[in-house]
């Protein structure tokens, strides 16, 4: 039965957790579960108990655990060649770049590995474009970002974070960034100067609690950046590749940015794959030796990402996210409207929701632990908020099963 043990063997969870706590840095505080196997939207721990995954690796697992198309693509490439470095060409690279560029409606791809690497690459791209193309004086380039952003955890990226946990004790910080309130077009307009080279925003802020900006915000940012000759960089690492019911969250406002930053689902949950995608003019500012990555664009990554692109081209997963997303938000809205409900607010788009829990019912961590006991895996953020982002392949009946456990915990 879903959420119940399927094995009577002694639970070895504590042993695994003790080993991890003893020998790994404590930069994470995982829920007390140890996963051994997974398939689709379900995960099984070392004791044989099954859990419904409503996190999907922060959207890295949009296509589910163990997706056969992705696993088969990886296996086939493993038998051929896995790494050449960019010192040499390989026979999957050109096709990957061409097909990802086409999916984005762009021309040129610069592949990396992690999302943070891709954001760093976008920052470097914007600065070099600002100096080489826009004519900004040396070392004067400015990038405008939004408060409550989450773009990664490198030193440069935390320099423009407003999250004390991400930022504290990591200075001195990298200059050149201005932070404005998210969703405020007036503040954005006032921040743009002749030395502004880019605006970097998430179309939906994921780590902040799945915050959807006011209608028209993205199109206003697009208009402002176009008028001021500023690059509009959309960080679609979490929001992109089907999560919101469209290939890219920017599409909900009919917006095409100058630069897409992609990651997470691009690797299908099989391995890290990220990329910066833009025009030939923008990415053409790089010359050999000015930026790179040993593993970026490796054959194995390209083979898996090509299969991801092929699945997205059909539109099937985007449609499923849109349809199931409507169901998800309808059910969550009904839960929030119920008498005595512990749900205060719900936000999101597609198969992605931030759920604010009445603090009197518990912190987000406590709610996550109670759901864990019910066989459901979610993750908290910022106090009493939990995030729901199941694999796009989840069955509607399984989604309803998970939502019923949420009602049981907070209703």
C-alpha cells in the first residue's frame, strides 16, 4: 500500500544517517529518510517504505525517477564515450547545441554543469557584452537583480542575495549589483542607468516560496530592457522546461528574454547539465580561453539532454503540467478556503505551488516531518512555507493521495 512499509526487515535508517552526520559537512539538514530506490513519482527507503515525491529534486526530476528514455540514452552513451573535454569535438555536441537553441528560439548555446555555474556564466556574459558591445566604461558594469532571489550559492551569487543564511560570513562580496523589490516595475525602471548591462530575474521565484510576479511585470521588464539597451536574463533553472505548463515560464506573458539560464531538468535528474542560451551576438563576445568547463557539454550530458529536448518538443509534458496544475491549485485553494484550515495562502503556476501554513500549526520543517510520517516528501522554505513540485509524470490519483495526506496534517 502507498506510504506503508513493504518489508519487515529491521529499519537501518538511523545507521545510514549517523554515518552521514559523522562524515559529511552539515551544510544541509535533510529530513530523516534514507532513499534507496525510486521510480516515477515514488521513492523507497532503505527499510522498504514507499514515499510520494512532491519535490522532484527541486524540479531536476521533471520527467520522474528512472525515466526509461533518459536512462536508455545514458546507457547507450556510456558504452561509447563519456568525456573528451572541450579540447576536442565530439559527435553529440553540435546536435545538442543546435536542438537546445531551437527549443529556446535562440542561436547559440554555452553549456555548463550546474545551475550556479550557468548563472555565473550569464553574469560574465553580461559584463563582457556591456564592455565590448554596449560600451560601458571598464569595471563600471551594473546588473540589476530582485530581492528574495535564489540564483545559487557561489561567492558572487550570494553577494546579491538578500537571504541571511546564504550570505552571512561569506564576504567580502562582489560589487556591481543593485537589488530592487521583486515584481515592482517602478523600482526596476529607476534602477536602470547607462552602465546597466543586464537585469537578472527568475520569472517565478522558487526558493522564496514560489512567488509569481504581478501580471505584466515580465513584459514591462522586457520593454524597459529593450528601450535601455540592457540584456534581460531569465533564470529558468527551476521554472523552465515544462514545470509551469509551458516550456518556459516567460511564455505566460509572451516574453522572450535575451538570455535563458537553464539547468536542473535539462539533465533529467540523471546528471547535472546546464546552459546559457542566447543570440550569436551576445555569446559571441567570448573568445577561446576566456571561459570554460572541463565537463561542460560532455558527451554523456549532451546525450541525456538531447532526450530531454526531444520529450519537450512534443508538448506532452507541458500540457500535463498545465492540466494537473489546474487540478493541484483547485484542490489547494479549496483546502485553504475550508473552515479551520491550517493553510493560509497558496501561490504558484502549473505543477508548482508554495503553501503558507498557519505558524500555529507548526514550522515548515515540522509540517514536512509530519508529511514524511504520512509517506509524502516535501521541503520547507522560509518559516512555515512548504513547496509542492511533483514530477510532471505523476498520476492524478497519486497526486490526490498526497493532497489528502496534506489535508490530514494541516486541515
